[in-house]
């Protein structure tokens, strides 16, 4: 699932590079919001608190790796 979400992030970055005035900022804003939304199901599942914490941590670690990597390849502004 992490790989699938990373590919979706790349597709989003390509689209923003083409159509957004500030692709890097827009990408970071959207992906951080999506990361926050990705932990909501972890909070709702009936599981032990430690299981929920590990699931949320994996989302945050993956996002901490993928988001800066992709954002760093986007221009701050389009011409």
C-alpha cells in the first residue's frame, strides 16, 4: 500500500507541476492533509492502543520519507 500511495503522490506531483502556480507548496499541503486523514481509520479500528500507535507511526514514517523526496524535485514556482 505504501508503494501504491507513493505512486499516487508522484502522479499528484506531476499534475501540480503542470497546473499549480506553486507546485511544491501545494504538494506539501495536500500530502500532509492526506497523511493526517490516513491515520483516522487507525483511530477508529477496534484494536489495542499499541497496535493503533504502530499503524499511525508507519503512516507518519512513510510520509516523512516520501513527501520531502518528491517535494524536493518540484519547483517552488512555475514560470
